[in-house]
């Protein structure tokens, strides 16, 4: 016996109800019966003359990948794009989305986290302003029958019966999609044509027969900032951060591993440096306000958990990792954190410091990966 959706065969997770079995492993996404016939209606839309518009031109490498993605889709290949942080990977799929919509294909653009899906929707809506676009995330359903849907991966189960000809998944290396077989199986059930997966940090083991495309340069052409590792005991790290903050006199995000570290470190830094410091985490309030305040220069420093590791762009920001040896700072997270720096062409470089009491394999791999990407000539 096997769940037709998540392929769970563990009988302890297959429950009997009214003489029929259903799967408990993927129950969070609507109940699936083991013997349930599975049909999809593969809705097509009338071909339309949709065109996207951007108020800037794609770089040469963005254009190359954009064209390659259309070619892969025309030839029924799946694509996997390794695009470094700050390379402008959202825009490289617009040409492909346009092509699919013009053919009458149904298209989905999904991303793991709710905080990022609204921003993604805004960017897509500005480019494809003449068509209806669906937006679906926890607690929000808008235009669910539209030809183009923007949603979180958690909401994909709503589309299993209809499916998409083209699926684009951003941040496939991020929690909760990465390492979650149920979400990944639902993604595959929704994909009735081809997919494009976008990631900033994947490794060889993540490649599963897709055509691999690499965008190793940022859109402005500068190298990715390579983290500086400072090995020092915990007791000296707060003093060292205070020293760096006073020396740089710039906007800084200090990443800490745990929620309980946020307020404690924010208080210490404020009292040592007299700078304006705020805390951000999943349990803090006013996170968006504090981010805006840092962007506008109304505060100097944010102490944050890994909540801010992705999806934020702040001009001329520097980052410091506190307790860098912690397990939560894995290779992927450290690469994303380093990727916050130097995103804008006005300040394409900056400081990334990792303070740690030991040299972990995650830190070593992060630095090695970034150096390799900088040296790669693609
Ligand atoms: Zn299941």
C-alpha cells in the first residue's frame, strides 16, 4: 500500500476510516485516499498576446539564461538555475513566462515563504500588468483560477487536480521546501509539463536530471563578498562587534542563531556603542518598520535571527555573524547571509564577518563556494 501523493508506504502512517485507507503523512494538505483515482483536468487557456515590460535592460548573462530557459521549455527539458545572490534571477524567467502564456499554458511561480510571496507578486504584476494574476498564500486566496498563479509551496496542493504546464520554483534551497519530501511530491504532482528551479546555493546532490544553468556574476558584475572569518571566544565577540560597528559607521545586520540572543545582544551593543540598535525575529513585533528604519538610516543596527537571511536588499549594508559555529548557520544560510551585502550598484561591495569559536565545515564550505563562484568564468 502506498500513498499516491507522497509515496508513503509506512503502514503506521496509513490510517483506516470507513473501510478505506488514507495517508497521515501528507494529511496537512488535504486528505488523500490510497485507492483514490487521480485525474487532472489540464486546463488550457486561449492563446493571448501578452507582453511583459521592465524599466531596465537585462544584463548579457541574464539574457543568455533567459533565452536558454525558453529553449529548454520548447524542448521539454526541466531547468535548474544556480543564480548567485543579487544576480537578478526573478527577471530571467519573464521571457519564459510570456512564451508559455502566449501559448495558452498555465503557469505557476512559487516560493517557500509567505513573507516573500507578496513582494514577488508585486514584481510580476508590474511586469505583466495587463493580465489577471492569482495570488495564494496562507489566509489569502485571490484570482485562484487565473492562468498565472503566484503562491507559496504550501498552497500548491490546491492545484493538484488542475496542474501547471510551466512551474517556476524560487528559493528551492530554503526552508520549508528544502528537505521536505511531501512538499516536493506535491510540487511534482502539480507539474504536468516542465519546471524551472532557481537557487543560490545548491550542490551536486540536488541535481536530478535537469539542464543546469549558472549565473555566477551579480547583475552589476562585481564579485560576491567573501566572508572574513575571525576565530575568537564568545566572551570577546560582543566587544569585537562593538569595535566594528564604531569603526565602520555604516548600516549593519548582526545575525544571531537563536531568538533569545536577539534582545540580549541588542542591549549590549546599544550600551557599548550608543548606536541605535533594534531586534528582529519571528517573535518580535514591528519587523517591517525596523527594516524600513534601517533602510532610511533612522536606526544603525539590526540584530536578527536567520529570518532576514533572504529576500532583503538594503543599500550599503554590512553583516556580522555572531556565534558562527552554531548548527543553524549551515553552508546555505551563511551563503545567503553573505549575499545581503553589495547588492546595489551604488555600493557593490562591503564587509561580511563571521565570528566563531571554531572553524566549522559549514564556514569552510561557504567561503570555498563563494571563492569558486567568483573565479568561475561562465
Ligand atoms: Zn501521503
